[in-house]
């Protein structure tokens, strides 16, 4: 199949490279010349484990190419995936669909023959209808169909998620288009049926509903963690006890500083706005958003309390800046609010992250960025683990203690056993334990 991916960001690049690895002919398109130049030079614009090797292999095989010329690239396409950004719109929180609609308008004047237009971007219910209207208005004689195919990729594990998905959701009512989508995903379905077909609007809503439910699980266990601290229970025991119930499941039951990233904050907010527009309030999701927003600064106050309630003139070492490990994504990372809370209280912050430093510099001021965890720790009055990178799971505790001005550790991800840290001479503060 001839697949064209409009947008070469996280979703577009990973999806395009994986499709090429299946044997499809893929062109990833982006208006950002510097991004395309980097890709042509073999440099990845994002950090994702294994992506550079995957892209390089398929470029060498001639199955994956890059271009800034949308009109020329899509002319012979069987399917055109729109994978552009849909950030929260400033002022009202609705998803900004301007990039999606601009892509649709440009696609309209370039397609020849029957073409499937695939909304891969995360978009509110009804976006596919508008994309269809835009193309039909711009090119009345065009032969096309619009389908929804939301992505379910986890940053840091995106390639495996794409190639070994729980499910592939495809929404549409044109049988020709659905057959094209079946052929595109056929390499995934040789042994078992993974493609779930539904209406376009149901597919659009499935993405938002799925992310909102996962955000709810995270927020639920975080509130249970707060209760555990008050009553003397261990949230990890509680999470294990409920997670083994297969009606609940163990995933997304890890207490911490709150969710962040490119999906959950944006998608929960967009779902709320869609619900308001259709007079179907989502009160549970409203509570999730509010609790999560407040939790991030609460984690900053947790560090302050661990240091005696006054951090003015003191230094805190922050280990981990990205919203999760194995990515360089800083979008809505809990570390942002934690650091800003500490700075507002008069603390100096020294920080280290294995991959996120350059992105962090764009959103956090007055932070001393260090080349390694021990450099950040040296001379600090406490160390706080905010992101659970593997590099922080086996720190030399004797060395850490010798470098700190005071042996205080705040473990926001519960990656260390309490008895181990206390035996090493630390005052240890975890989450829900």
C-alpha cells in the first residue's frame, strides 16, 4: 500500500516507520524543513528507543522517504494519514484543529483516484465530518472516504505498541475504505483479529474515553495513596490487592506525582469541552482533572515539608524531569510544577534527566542543569526522585549520602524499599507508604 503520513512528529514518524517496516511504501511529510532535513540526515527529531534504527533500516530499503511537498507526495496515495498536532486551544481548552483542517484543505486539491483520508490525530467527535466537508467543498469531484484510526502509543514503548497492539480501532462506513484499512493492518492480523470496526464518531470518542479512564485510574490510586499516609497503610499493598482483580487490572495503579505528557492532560480537557458542548457533563473526569492539577504542586510542598517546612536558601536535587522515563517529552510534566513550587518557596534547584534536559530548558528557568545524578546531588540539602528512570533505581546510596548536606530523600515514584533507604542513614519520604 502507498501510505502518506502528513505530520512527522511523534505519532506520524513512529507510525510511518512501522508501516514501512511492514513492507508498505511510506512518505512522511512535514512543513518544518529543519525536521525533514534532520530526518534525511538520519537524525531523529524526538527521542524514542529504537526509532533511529527502525527509520534507518527502512530508509535504506527504500520503503520510507521524507518530504516537505504534500501535494506532490500524496497524488498516488492509497491512504493519507493526518497525524498533525491537536494542542489545547488557548483560552477555552478545546482541541485546536486548525492543523487538521489545513491539511485536509491541502490534500483536497492533490488527490487522484480513490483515496482514504485517515484521521490519526486525536480529535473530538465530529472532526471526521468536518474533514469530509472541507475536502468535498474544495474538490467536489474527488473520490475519497474519511475514516478515524486513533493511535494508542505510549511514549517510550511506541514501536512495540504499534507492532503488538491490544487493538486497532477503525471507524468508517465506506466499505472500500474499510477494506483498504484491513489491507494496511493485515500484517498485524495474520494470527488473530485485532482490528475493531465501528462508526467514525465512535472511533473518535474511543480515544478520548480510553485516555480519560486511564487518567482516572492514576488519579484514583493517588488519592488512595493520600489516605494510606493518614491511616498507616502501604499503597503498594492496596494497589496489588485490587489490581489482581481482573475486572480492575494492575496497570496505571502506581501512585506518584500525577499524570502529564502529550495526551492525558490535553485529552481529558478536550473531552470535557466536547461534553459541555453536547450538554452531557462528565463529572468524574472533571474531578480527575482538578485533582491531578492540584497534586503536582502538592508534591512540591511534600518536599518542602520533608525539609522542615522552610527551604529558603536551601538547594534541592531533582532527579527526573520528563513526564515519564524513556522519552524527552516535558509536556505537562509533574516536575515543572514541583520545581516551580520549590522556587516559589525560595529554594535553589539542581536537576538531572537522562534525555529531557534540552526540552526542560525551554520551560523551566533558573534551574542548574547537571550532567549526572551525583553532580545534581552534590551539596544539595535533599534529593527528590520525580521520574523513575532506570538510571535512578540503583544509586550508590553511600555516595549519595556523602554528597548531600542533609540525608533526605523524597521518592515520588516509590522505587526504593523504605527499610533499605533508612538502613543507609536517610530520612525517607515516599508516596502513600
